[in-house]
C-alpha cells in the first residue's frame, strides 16, 4: 500500500494477511484503520479498510450464529506485549518449564512427554519490556499438530528448544528445522527480515535459485535447555559443531534460571523494537508502561499510540535521552531511539 505507511501499519497489515479467523481479521483491520496516515492521498485506502471492516463484521456475526465462532482453536493466542514468541520443540525438552520460570502462566510440567496439549500464553519481561511467551504442545517426528504451523507463522519469533541431556539432541533440532522448509519458510536469526529474493547464500543447503526465492524468512532463536544436567556443556559444544547452523543459540536452565535473562535480552534485540516513555510538561517521565515501537518508529508513530487526535494535532515534541540534547525540540518525523523520553506538544 503506497501511502507512506509506517512500519507499525505494515505489521498490522501482515497480521491481517496471516489472520485465520474473522475475529482476528477484524482486530487487524481496526488496527490498520487506526494506524493509516490520515491525509488526502490515503482517503481511498481508508475507505477500503472501512468497507472491509464492515464485511468482516458480518462474517464475525455469521460465525457466531453458526456456532463456528465458538469453536476454540487451542493453538490460537491473541498477541500482547512487544512481540509474540512461540516455543517449539520435541516432547519433554522443557518448553513449559521455561514459560513457567519466566511468567505467571499456569503451565503443565511433567516428567513424562506430551504433557502440554494447547497453547498457553504468559508475559515475560526484558527489563521493563513485556514479551509474550507461548507454550505449545510438542512436535513429534517432525509432525506438527493442527494449528501449529499457523501459530508459527503468526509468531514474531520461534524459540526452538532442545534438551542438552537428551541423546537425540541433534534429531530434536533437525526435525524442527525441517518443518520450516516443508511449510514455505526459512529460519533466520537476524532482527531485520529481508523479504527480497537475492539471498547470496543458498538457504538450508539448497543450491541458489532452487526454491529459496519462495521461502519466507522466519525469526528463530535456538535455546539449549537443561544446561545444569551432567555433561550438558560438552553436549552443547558438540551440538554446535555438528549442526553448523548460523542460527543464534544460547544454553539455559529452566531449573536454575541460568541463561534466562540473556535469552530475554536476545529476544528483545531480535524483535527489532524500541521502548519510549511519555512525559507531561513539568512532570517526570512515566516509566510505568513504556510505548513499544518498531525500530525506525517516529514521534508521530508514538503520538498515534497515545491517541489518533494527538497525532493529528501534533505541533512538535521535546525529547530526552540517547544522542539528542536534553529537551531538544523535534518534529513528528524525528526517528526515536530506545529509552527516549518524549513530551508531545499539541
Ligand atoms: N535438569 C533439568 N530438568 C529440566 C529443566 N527444564 C525442564 N526439566 C524437566 O524436564 C521435564 C519436562 O519438562 P516440561 O517443561 O514439562 O517439558 P515440555 O517440553 O513442556 O514437555 P511436553 O509438553 O510434553 O512437550 C520435567 O521433568 C522438568 O522438570 C532444566 O533446565 N534442567
Ligand atoms: Mg509442555
């Protein structure tokens, strides 16, 4: 859509494209309407979104009447916080234990495999940034359960969990990695997603030009759990050597907590977002709830998160922190950086 859409608008549009239910579509469309730049050139686009909202509302109504609206997809979780991170892995690797250690979610942890049957979300934090973790049922022999691939597509990051105490450690990894290519995706560990078709290297061992142009990049971070187990760190080194993967990885222990803060910091970095704080004139910054923006987000984008009216009537802003002079006056187009404090003037 060529109306100078912000990265936030593009994210909402991507969510609309990936939506699998009328309600999800409606939520994404309403977000798009809120975020679309409001000027003459975008009037047609605004009208199109409004029409789609009207139609989608009818679909939501129909789904509710026919009863299909009540059919609960056990893998569907609405997105909250700075990003959604889905845990993927073989049975018993410790997915639920990781979510349990970092969030208040009520997860099922058991010594036997297949203890988790549905997606369970919980809110974890990197410093003051909330990041949603979603516990999921295991993947067995590379077979995902219904709804799993959609959940993977919708998540911002997939946390691929393996078990450093398991003999089948490498199999656990390869079966999960195999899922991506089989479903039109290729795993990457970069913050910036390159949707272009000019990858220099072949993807996942494929020769250049074979199929990779059709594969969509998916952010994946590998977590090697149970680093407290005997021989775990030796197994980790062997694992790294044998898999020869470029994916970012880190050893952790859900049991002792070791590595978990580093894991959260890496997820924050990979989400490619910044946090900024609002401030009223003469008052200290509100550090309670930071606003989350994509890297590249502007003062105007932040104003839109506060209220559309604020964005429309924005005259200028004063910002603190980062590379700016304290209290420097900037326009709505100014690109913000992590931890900026912003005073909006309307
Ligand atoms: N030593 C050790 N044991 C762990 C760790 N994390 C999990 N476990 C144990 O591993 C077993 C499986 O943990 P879960 O969290 O239920 O694993 P899961 O991946 O959610 O399992 P499924 O839901 O069946 O796929 C339990 O007995 C946990 O106590 C860890 O860091 N160290
Ligand atoms: Mg589990």
